[in-house]
C-alpha cells in the first residue's frame, strides 16, 4: 500500500479566531490534586485501611509522609 501525503494550509489571518485570555497565561497550568501522586496515595490508603494496629495513623506515618512530600512537590498542602 502506498502512503499518501497531504499538506495543511494556513488559514488567512482574518479567519483566525481571537486569542482566549487565561488568568495566568505565563505560569504553567497546575494539575488537579486527584491526578498526581496516585501511587503514593494508593500505598497510604492501603496502609490505613488494612493496618492491624490500634492506631493506623502512627503505623503508616512513613507512607503518609511520602504522600505529603509528593503533594507538596506539586504545590499542594495536605
């Protein structure tokens, strides 16, 4: 099968849409908290849910700290 090539042509400047202003167009977009640190969150949740300790928070302090550090790296305070 032979490949076919095509080219895209630029639209005339009069037909170009107006630029949409964003609140902070210079700064990179901040990700949503649900979309980052998924692996650390899963480890933290598993530790808390399946801990046999009377105080799961003390038992899972290292995984909680890892999750907090990861979130802080993205600018979130947990």
